[in-house]
C-alpha cells in the first residue's frame, strides 16, 4: 500500500491547543495527551514549538522521552 492509498492522521493538539486565550496545559498534561494519541495510533504528533520558551522546550522533551 502506498502513502497515497492510506489516511495519515496528523494531530496538532499539543501545539494548537494553547492558542486560545486563557488555554494552557501543564507538562504532565501534555505528556498524558501525547501518550493517548500514541495509543490511538496517531501517525504524526506535532508536539509544539520547542524554541518558543523553556517551558515549551521541556514539554516537548518530556513527551519524546515518555515513549
């Protein structure tokens, strides 16, 4: 099966989920969400923009290490 014959799920929850005013997630919440997305077999998880801040960097790193 070629890539054009399959559906690829690309999730941006961890990056876009905090773009609404007043919305935020802790590092642990982001890790928990990443684990759920992995369990659901999401193909690509956009973890965030690590260079944006030390907190974002730590969240992305923690999500990568948890798997």
